[in-house]
């Protein structure tokens, strides 16, 4: 999302260079959505990928569909969700064309709609899988009951949710329990939360606690935040939004940090401002 006009607005050359840098550092999964950049970022990335010389089979491409975004590139009167069979298929085909690829490794329904029809969604996904246009299917920002609804007619491979130290509701509302119980892979967007965006008593407590652990783990604060997420037994995969090469490399190194149990709870307590019950 941050590569195009909603973020750094990278040129084709810069995108291609960043793709090559990522793959050289074992970052091979690229998370898209049709709406990013008001429906422009996928095509920009596709052109850069073609220019990069990276083989398609060496990377994984994710995209999302369903949100009808208010944009100069869509004639919509209101933001809404469309999970009709025809729209899902059309949206995937548009993403494939824009990304210059024959298939998506993973398709996600971007956000839940009150009008979702699991039978119709399943029909679209079945067609797309049979045609080889998607390999796995998942959802994003779905609650356990919404996963139950969609899971009536098909398997859910992934749920991409907002999850971080400062937004860890999914640990307590049953979402991660459901994901673990049902063998669904969790992804976490905004994995650093508000720690570096907000200056308040909570974030100051967190910075103090992380500062006490930096030397012990020979790590940066953002690495410790990612390690805190990845300690969860559901095996959360953080979606890292930075385009900074140093921070990307640091993020990969965070996967090797195994926080001790007490340190994990020290960080949680710093966030909450009180001991666990």
C-alpha cells in the first residue's frame, strides 16, 4: 500500500530495485489490494516486477477484493462492498492483468460485508481455483462468526487482521483462538501499532520497557515489537509496510528473536499499564 500514491509514490525503477532488494533478503511475499493507490498501485507494481527481472515463481503475490472505493477511477456514489460472483471474478482478472501475472498465490476478501452470501462467494472461488487464477483463499478483518459464515462452503486459508502490541484485541475476543483451532494462517497489518505514531503515557511506558530489553536481545525497538507478535502460538505473519531497506532487513532479523516468557509479559504489562488478571 505504501509503495504507490498512498505512500512513497515510487517510480518504476525504484519499485523494481526494491523488489530485487526484498527478494535478495528473503522477503518474497508482496501484499496488495485492488484499491491501493485508488486502483493504481497494482499496475505500477506489475510494470516494476516485469522490469525487475525477478522470476514470478520465486515470489508470492497476494491481493484483496470487495471494497468499492470512492475514487476518480470508479463511478461509485458511496463506499460499499461487492461480493457477488461476477464481481469477485472480474476483480481478480483485473488484478492479474495489472500485476502482469497468470495467478495470485492468495486472494483475500478485504473486509466483511453484511450482505455476504457464502454460497455465491464459494462459487466464485471454486471457478477461480479451477481456472488456476488463485491458489489459496482467505479473508481480512473477519471475526470468528464471519469466518464461520464464509467457511460454510469453503476452506479459509488465511485471515489478515489488525494486530499489534497496542491493538491486541484479537487475543481476547476469540479471533486468534479460532484461527489456531481451525488451522488458519494469521497475518497482521499495522504490526507496530501506535508505538511510533503517538506520544502518550502508554507509548512512553512501552518505550521505557523496550529500552530495558534492547541490549539483552541486541535488537531495535521495532524488532522487539515484531518478535512480541511472532511469539504468539498462532504463528502470526506481520505485514511490514516500510519501504526503507534497512528497516526491511531488520524486520527479517526479528524472526530470529525468541522473547523469554517473562519479557513477553513485561512488554504486555507496559502496554496495558497494569498487571495481568
